[in-house]
C-alpha cells in the first residue's frame, strides 16, 4: 500500500463533504470521521476520476518537452 499524504508540517485541508470540492471516494472515506482522526483507505477509480481508459494514453517523446 502506498501512502498518499502525511500532511506533516502542512495546514489542514478544509472542505465540506458532498459539496463537489473533493472526489466522491474521498467524501465517502472521511464521512463520519472526527477532527484530527487518522484513517487508511483505498479509493476505487470508479469513485475518483473514472475507470482507467487505455485508449486515452498517449506516448510523447521527451524531446518534445522544453527543458531549461
């Protein structure tokens, strides 16, 4: 399992549940949690940005990027 974010040294995130500020899976995971609570969860793609679509993947040569 991969850690998404510890937020150590950061200000807390403020948002309203079910206000379309966060993805559905995040809203569902934090619903009912207490302030300063900890929880580990996994959000399925269907509750995030949608199912992974291999047809939308593009290969871009790194020479096409401008690097300073």
